């Protein structure tokens, strides 16, 4: 399992432990739009958080399609974050949970 997959797994496990709705998407699969965040979760208030997970070594690149989807999520009242470490996820999680 690669670094990005391990990070996705740790984040997904954490979110599920908080009883969150979690959808782990697989880009490139039929039925999944290009640019869809790797992890989609929804809080109890119905707000969507899209997480685009990138490799912790800094070599991950956010595609134009991913940026466009991220802007669309934000424009519609959700949050979108690019995450390349569990620490960065924890920071985003703190921001999200203080808004609830």
C-alpha cells in the first residue's frame, strides 16, 4: 500500500470512528466524475467536506478538474481541502468541528 493509500485509509478510519457518513471514491471508475474528491463526508448538519488526498512526499499535483470540483463544492456551501498529511487533516478537522 502506497503513502497516499495509507493516508486515505487512516483518515477514513478516523471519520468512521466519529460516526460520519464517509464515501471513498475511486477516480477513473465508471460513474465517478473526473476530479471528484477522494473522500466525501457529511456532518450532522448536512455540510459536505470533500478531501483531496495527495502523497505525503509533496509530489502529488491537484489537477484542473479537481480544482474545479473543489470550487463548486465551496460555492455550494461545502468545504474542500487538499490533504497531504494526517497532521494537515487534523487541522482541517479542527476547523470543521468548530463550525458545527
